[in-house]
């Protein structure tokens, strides 16, 4: 594997076109903290399969368009080269593209929106990085805030309309759901879809491709992703969350990202880190449910805001936990935390 990556890096270094392809593939991998072009290919395959299976291939196309636009804008703004080559300015862009194409009706203006959102995500990434650098990274905050504003704005425009915004899919404020028993097969489905929903996909095949992509780059990341998904589903079921949210992975995708971030990116795995990560992962499920309620009046999805909020909160103490502190880890390796 190392020889393959070394050969690819040599080819990318000799060709501007291959370098740009490499940047975009790494950007896709960085959604789940992996600075690896092969991981990016597998993740892209997961996105393509999930979009095709859902009968919406335009979603995958929008993701590709968005990541390309984001990286072009990053080059135009002369961002720091090492971070650009690590894919740190494209991962928020692809998420913006996937989300907009998922929640909005198709049409010419959708593509304008996708490109605009991708471009703005780079600017927000640069600004957020400057603000949060003392304790961690921007994570997917640029994706969240950019997408929220773009989705909210559609209620004021006649040319754009939401077709899948969560007006009927999240808990209604102050009217809690009654929990219902779930079978093992349903819980298993919830685990896999918790992983695929990181890319807004409801596909077990996509989830398997994502796990393989993680394992290719980091076995620890794959383990923490799977463990985080299992813990999230069990936690949500224990607290009596609405069954469709559990089985659809809609309460588990942010906990998956939290588990990877704290378990493998900001800290080196150890038993103390595992305990800390378990606590954060469980709390992310709570925050996910809370934000679902809080955002109900706005009819917009929580996206990965629970992951961002909880990860920031758990990085603020800056405990060493037998690993390098967050800031040192951030500077040590290019990951989706810059």
C-alpha cells in the first residue's frame, strides 16, 4: 500500500492535472479525517452508489462539482500549499454540494447554489480556522453554517424549493416520541446507516465502502467509526428515540465523526482516550436530539452541528489523555481539523 501511494505521489508531483485530482480525492477522504487518495476513491464510490440507489444521481454529481469548485477557489485565494494538498479546503465543499442537492429540488438554480455554497465554504473555513486554532480545528462548521444559511434563504426565494427538508422527519418540540422495540436486524441497519449518513446516504453498501475506505487509511479510524455507530444506536434506543430516526442512521452520523475525531485524530488511542471518546459519543446523541428539537421551527436539518459542538467542547479542556494535545496533533499531521 505504501509503495502504491508513493508511486501515486510521484506521479501527482509531476503533473498539475494529477495533483489537482489528488487534492480532490484527499478532500473527499478528509470528510472522515483521512488524508489518503485511495480512501477518497472508495468514499466517492460510496457516494455514487448511495445516490444511484436512491434514484438521485444528481446528488453525487453535485458533490463532485462542489469539491472541484471549492479547491479551485482555494487555489485562487492562495491558501497554504500543504493544507491545500492535504484536501483541507474541499471536504466542507463536497458536503455542501451533497446536502443542497439532497434537500432542494433540481433545477438550474440548484447548480448555481451548489457552486456558490462550495466557494463560500472555503472563505468560512479560512475564517473559522483563525478563530478556533487555539484549541482545535474548524471541523465541518463551514459546511454546517453555509448550508444552514443557504437552506433558510430558500424560504425567501421563489426560484428554489426544498423537497426533502425535515419538516416531518424530526421530533416536534415539546411533543416527545414514544419509543418502540427494535429487532436486532433493525439495530444493525441503524449502525450501518449511521456511517453512510455522514455523506447523507441511506445505504448499507455505501457504509461498507466507507468502512473499507477508512480501513485502507487507518484501522483505528474504521474501528472507532464502527464502535461509535454501535454506541450511538444503542444509546438512542436506550433513551427511547423515535425508531425511524435510529434505523435511518439519523441519530448516529455525528457520533461516528465524534468517535473518529477524539479517538484517533486529536489523541493517540489509549484506554483513557477510549473512555473520553465514549462519553463524548454518547453526549453527541443527546445533542443531536436536542438540535433536532431546536431546529424544528426553522425546518432545517441539524447536519453535523452536534459533532462540531461536542468535539469543540471536549477539546476545550485540552487534557493530554496519554496522547499529544489537540493543538500539537493539529499541527503534526494534515487532517480535517485545520
